[in-house]
């Protein structure tokens, strides 16, 4: 029973009441510590490096995607209406711009331009690039705009001149980054246009040769078969046939009337018979040769019309296709030549970089509160550990004393 009471009343067991009693006992120490910690926290918050950020907001240029890069405008509009513009352009130009911003080429040019290896205390260019990418951030908004931010820090216990220098440098680096971004993007687009132009020029020459061949075939076809305008010639041939057949029918009726009126062998009957025979011969010649007198007339032979129509239609179809290709290629080549010669900015700038007048980090109030709370926590922990080890040391001394007395 005595041992249990001693265990329950053991001073090393710190309960909540004992904890507050211990803090109250050390209230003067905590008061002094809180004042010192507050002063130190404010001094640290005032002396830590400040970060000044300059940012620019840009919009990717509107360009057709790979699906419609070589389609006529009518087909492109049709695809846009079915798939939607975002389905054809989604993310293409944004990803290209992001790649340029994160590229080693742009990083090295910026580092050498502003001698950032010295500022970053970098030994190698790789170290400088790593520090550069930590200072330059790129974000894509939901609307599709791209924000490029350059954040630079001042020194510890920096003078006012150091802040001004960092502010100007952040703005200059941001200006340079977006300017070089536009230059690199325009250069890549010009290079792409040049490559595509070479391909289209080669296809254009082939198209011209195909057009010449088809036109020559149509010429030879017309000279051989007397085809000038097949639909019109066919219509004229049908009209002539209809007129000749109607004339034959009329003359046959007259011949029958003459046979009923005159005796057999009369000159009127013979004349009608001769006329009907001549008209039938003309009809046969027209059907076979396309002319009433020879095979070189301006009209087509009725028996040859289906085959000639099929061959003529194929020639006209090929000519139409090649003309459409020619029209498309000339438009594309002209556009690519304009793109190749283009020297105007390709990227749209929504917000240009400005000299930052307010630090972006750190937040002094939060830093001060955080340092103060951390310092007070360490002070309380020090009080608890001190009391704990003091009790342990007292118990150990009492045991030594009892052992010596025994």
C-alpha cells in the first residue's frame, strides 16, 4: 500500500495540473524568453532576403493543328464545325511555347546575357541552369494564357540599393525571356514554313506536269474524235437525228399517199422513194460516222458516244482534280512564303513585365509569428526537460545518500 502511494505521488509523473504549475513557476523565465524571442523574430524577419517578382502574361498564337495544316479552307471549316476548334488546336501551341521556355537554349542565353553564374554562385553551367529554373516559373491559366514569372532575392541585411538592383534585374530578365521566346518561336515557325515550302514546291512542279499531260491528252482526244465540247456536240447530234427521223417519217407518209394516188412506176412515186432512201442513208451515216457525208464531220458518231463520253468524263475529272490541287497548292505556297518572310511578333502579350515595387516573399507577419511560436515551444520544452532531469538527479543523489548511510 505504501509503494502504491509512492508511485501515485511520484514527482516525476507530470500531469496537466503539474504542467501548468511548472509553467507558472517559470513565468519570469518565460516572460524574459518571450521578449527576447519576439525581438529576435522581428530582427530575423527584417533581415531575411526579400523576393521581388516580375511577370508577363502571353497568349499562344492561333494556328491550325496538324490535322488541317494542308487542307483547303472549306474542308478546315467543315472539320471545325464538326470537331470544334479546340479539338484541332488543343494544347499544340501552348506545349510548343512551354518547351521553349524550359529549353536549355533559352536558359543559357539568359544566364550569359545577365552574368547569372556569378549571381547564383554557380561553378558549372548546369548549376546555373538549375538555379535559373528555380527562379523562373511558368504557369498556364484555365483560359489558356501563359504567365512567366521571374523571382530574385536580395542579400541578408541588404541595403536599399540592393533592393532596387534586384527589382530592375527581375524586370529586365522577364523582358528578355519573353522577347527571346518570341524570337525563337518565330524562327522555328519560319524554319517549319521553309521545310513545308520545299515539299510543296516539289509537289507544285509535279502538279504542273500532270496538268500539262492531261491538257495534251484532251487535245489529242479532241483532234482524233472531233470532240470540242462533248455535251453540246451530243445534244446537237440527238437533235439532228430527231429532225432527220421525223423528216423520213413524213416522207414515208407522203410515199404511201402517192402510191394510193398514182399508178405504179409513176415519177412521183419514184421521186419519193429516192428521197426516202437518201434520207435513210444520211441517217445511217449520222449514226455511224457522226456526219451525213463523211467521217470527219463536227458531230459525233451515235454508236461511239458512250465510250467517248466515258473517256471524256475521265479526262475532265482528272483535269478538275488537278485544278483543285493547283489552286490549293498556290494558296498554301503563298501563305508559307509570307510566313517565311514574316518578321512581326508571333506571340500576343497581354501583360508586359513591370518593375516590382512590392516583395512577393516572405510574408513578414507570418514569419514573425512562426518564429515566435517556435521559440516559445522550445522554451517550454527546455523547462520540461530541465525539471525532468532535475528530478532524476535529485532521486539519484538521494539514493546515493541512503546507500552511504547504510
